[in-house]
C-alpha cells in the first residue's frame, strides 16, 4: 500500500486538500477549503482557529473520514485514508446522546458497534466514566443530566475508544461560562498529568484564549475559501498561565492576525506586529464581496463602547472580555466598522477614526446621514442595489432578483444571510425600504432625491 513520507511521530497528515460543494441549480461550486497542508504529531495539542467561513469543521470531518476531500489526500499513520478514520474519535459541539440509553450504555455504544465482548466494554466504559468524574451516574439517563454532565458523557464516549487522536469540534461552546471553564481545565489537567487516553488532540475553536490555553500549536485558517495562513507556537511551559505576560502577548498577536487578513503569520509571536497593507483586488461584481454579518445596532453599540476609552482606542482582547463576546461574534462587527471607515485595527487594538468618533457621539439623525455617506462610498453591494432601484421606472424590484445575483457566489443559505445584512444596513441608512409581505425593495421618491444629492 502507498505510504507518505512523514515524520515517524505523524498521526494525521493532510496534503493539498481542497473541498468544494455545488451551488444550487448547477451554478458552479462554492469553495470551502483550498490547498490545505498540515500534520498532527504524537504528543501535541493542536488548535484550529479561524473565522466563520474558514472551513474548520469541514476540515475536521475530512480528517475523520466522514466526508471526502474534493482534491488532495489525508494520511493516517502514513497510509492513505479511505472511508472513516478508525484511529480517531470525535467530541461534537452538540451532546448527541441517545436519550433512551443510560450514561453507561451511551459510553459503550462505540465498543458495542466494534463487537467487543460485554464484560470488556463494561470495564472500559466504567473506567472512562470515572475519568471524566461521572462515577455514580452510570445508570442515569441524559434527561437527568446538566449540560456539562452531558458533555462529560460525550468525552467518555470518545475516551473509551482510546483513539490515537481525539478530535474536538468546539466542545465547550454550548456550555455556560463557568461549566466550560471547569471542563476545559479538567481536560488540560488530564493531558498535563499524562493520563489522557489519546496520543494527540486536535481542537476546533473560535475562542482565541481557549486555543492558547490548551494548545502547543495554533494553526490559523483564512476565510473564503479556507486556507492555512500559518501557525503560532505556544512557547509556554504547561500548564499555560493565563496571567503571564507571554500568554497575553500570544492572545494579542492572534487577535491581530484574525483582524488583519494581510498580516503574515510567524511561528513565534513577535513583541510588535507591523501591518503591511496590500492591494485588494476589486471583485468582478459588487455581490462577490461578502458583507460581514453585523447589524447596525451592534455596530453603533461597539463604537459607543470604544469612544468611552482614552483617545477612542481599545485593546481587542480586553474589549472582547469586557463585553463577553466570542471571536466569531466580535470580528464581524469589527470588520463592519473598518469597512465603513469608522475605525482602524492595528496590532491588536481598534481605534476610531475622526468620522467614527463623530458617528458615536452625534444625534440619531446625523448618525443616519453619516452611515448613508460611508455605506455608499465603501459598500459596493449597497450602492449597486440603490442604482438598480433608481434605474427602474417603478423605483422597485423583487427581492428574488438580488437573491439570484447573490446565489451566483454563495450557497443559498449564505445568500439569504447576505441579503438580510444588506437590507438591515440599507433600511437604517434610509437608502431603500423592504416590504416583507411583497418580498420587494423599493426606493421612495424622497429617498431617491436624497441619494441623488449625495456627494
């Protein structure tokens, strides 16, 4: 059988993997992953970090053999992977327990599928249940358990298989803050004590601090399509001390990378990150440039929080902690304020521009004028919709027309999200109105006249 030349401690290797899915009605393909190369080695914890749309979960499922790549290969122990990867187990974001089975029966499920004798699987299941701190709950049913306890069952169900690599897909995100912190710490303790029942861990997360806390390496994916931008080595002794200056510097550095797609990723976080602007090619259509999914209320609220800081400047990790937002929720809002020209992001900080400070402190009516001005200047999709409406004698157009244009570039669900975002922005700026009952956009005469007078 063909093997791949990989380091002797390589457990999973991904070589030039691409993944795409067909768009509706045969309109082409939506590229999720492009030219992914990465390796998971024995004795390490690897975190996959990336924004929404970077294909983190898709890549994890390809490595597990649950879905095939469109191009490229996955290797397990140096051998090409065909079908499900028997050397891994997965812990999902949702608990995915069978409600009619007890805790022990849920944990034994994978072993039973392998045909393991009853006594042996019972012994291994009880050992795994004890390892996750659920001793005494073997006969309980899922409905009797809290969310944290259900996820512990999920971990036990993976542990009992004794996989070479444990794959975790945002395993703490469905839990409350205190429960996730407790469970995250226990997983870290098991790993540091050498009692973890797998040789390696690969965790998909959207929580930057979680990645730095748990991982030895953080691999950062870019978006649309997902590609490996680089990796950051977490050069801290275990367990990783969150209060250390180096921990904070690593978190700051990764926030800088995540908020600046053009920043080059280096393996070791430097003390200072230099932002090197690059020319962004103009997309072939105003609808090909995706809008960040942020509502105007979130944009306004963020600017009002930042304006209260000295010089209208805030540290992004501290801001995220203060407002209790995960990176997947905060970054689209940051992208929006940057896109609209209300703020600039550099070296892990966000600073309001002069017009951003004006927007954050002025009256409601003037803030609408400023938003309209900036949106027409900086958001091609919005100005294209307005122009289309102006060219129509009726000053109106069915929403399906714009959804069809978006369908050319995105899966239908994402096209609908793009449309919802552009409608939210357009309504706030009073550029157009949307009648949901008629599913129609229209441009009233007063609005049309105002837009025509915009500089």
